[in-house]
C-alpha cells in the first residue's frame, strides 16, 4: 500500500527540515530558507543544486545577507520564489542583483498537511506582499504539486514601489545538467521563438549553445561562461542531468502580460548550476488581491538522449 511520510529531520545544519516522501521520491523543505532544497529518487541523487558554503545558514527576517560586509543575494540553491522581475530590483533595494530580502532570504512559517506542507513568507515591508506555497506529493510516482499565491497585504514602502507589477517567479536551481529544454511557442512573439537577453554588465554566451529541433529549444550547459535564454513557451521547462530528467509544468495564460518583454520561462546557467525559471503573468495589485500560479514537478529515470527526446515530445 502506498503512503506519504512526513518527518522533521536535521539536514546539513538546518534542524527543522521537513522531509516528505513516498516509496519513490522525497523532497526536503527548509523553512529557515523558505526553499525546497532536495528533490530526488529515494536512494538516488538530489537534482537540486546546493551551495555547501552556505549549508545551515539562518536568515533574519527582512535583513540583507552580507558576505565580507557586502550586501549580496545568498546563493543557497534549491527552489525559491521572488515577487517581481529583476527589472525592478534596483527600485526595491538599490541594486539590480538584490531582491526583496523579506521574500528571498527570510525564514518562512510552516503548516503541516496530510500530504505535504504550507509555507508562508513574512509580509514584505518593502512591497507589502506575502507568498504562500502549498507543497504536496502524490501517493505514487514522482509528482510534486506546488500551489502558489502572492497576496497584497499592505501598502508598499513608497509610491514608486507601489507601481511595480508583481509576478510569481519560481526559480529551480539544479545541478549543472547535460542540457536544458523548453518548447517553442508556434505563435511566439520572439524571433525564432526565443530571446537571448543583452546584459548591461556581462556577456551572455547562450547563442553558442542553443539549438532547436522539432519545436523544442535545447541549450547545452556552459562549462565556464554564464548564459541565459528566455521564451514565451507554454506548459513546461526541463533539465537533463546524468540519468535524471526533471520537468516543471505550469499553466500558460494566453491573455496574460508576462514579465521581461513577454517571457514565461528562462534558463540561466553557469559552471556551477542551472536555473529553470517559471514566471506568472504580472500585474499591479490592490490590498486583498492576489496572483495564483501553480507548478507540477515530475522526475524520470532515463538512459540516454533518445529517451529524453521521446519524453519531451510527448508532453
């Protein structure tokens, strides 16, 4: 008989980690970081990237993380959520690289369910929003459902911030894969069905590693150089590493206004990790209004590229 097991464990210095498992897979959620830090087959490898230098780190609500007395966005790893696109970070924090510290680097409250948990962020004193994530797994198989809501709770810090369009931006930081993928929208707003952003302070090296075939974009991971590609792709994004194929599904809103010039998915990578990023449509909210955006994860054990191609074509 299949069953779901939920336990509180110590994991790499995080003493109140929540382990949720069935007979096939397990996930580890660390409320102290507000992140899912582990997803993998029972007895297998974690597909999510973890930065060993920050294991066990604890955050103070709303305080900026510092390394060598310099404010930084902590590269902890795992899966997290941000409440607006990177275009507006400088308005929030004065830096295009530093997101809202109430949402990104704070401890979340946790409520237990029969098949998972609910994570609840602090209310941001900058944006006036709160994130709620209901994380559950299926009794059988590898399915993980993540129901997400961004709720406007109070006024933003100032009138300029109040104008910022909000989005649920989910970032799954995985170990550097062989390749990552997303489908090409047949009526894409982008030339060739995808966008390679131009960065103001670095070179984007995605063009040398991107190929397209059978309406699917494939980007080979970079061994040294950073790269990023985005798209108005519908329904899924995926990463293939060693014997694991990790797939994130989402709902695409044909009428929605998406961030970053219409981007619903983004793949960012370097020599350490790859981020599979899924973005909800964006909009400004009045107090009491919310944005809902759900994800479904699945994991496949695969032997080769042909098997990967077959699974992706069936999605």
